[in-house]
C-alpha cells in the first residue's frame, strides 16, 4: 500500500473518531497512517467546534 493510501486510511479513521490502534496489514505505512489519523481527528474537532457554535446568539444578547 502506498503512503498516500495509508495516510487516507488514517485520516478517515481519525475523522470517524475510530481509535488509532488497529490491526494493520504489513503493507500499510505506519508513519503516514498516524499522520493521517492526527489530521482526521483535528478536522473532526474543528467541524464539531464550528457545529457547536453555529446558530447561537451572541452572549451579550442573552
């Protein structure tokens, strides 16, 4: 498996909030998988933070 596919797999798992430890095939580049997982988790956290703040009235109007 190429590093880009390993990165994409890790990114998807991170974005889906799946745990990083998983039985990986020997063909998966572990370094790019871990980088992708971190990137996916960061993207998910940003989306969740934006979703939580979206649509709320400013605090000074409450």
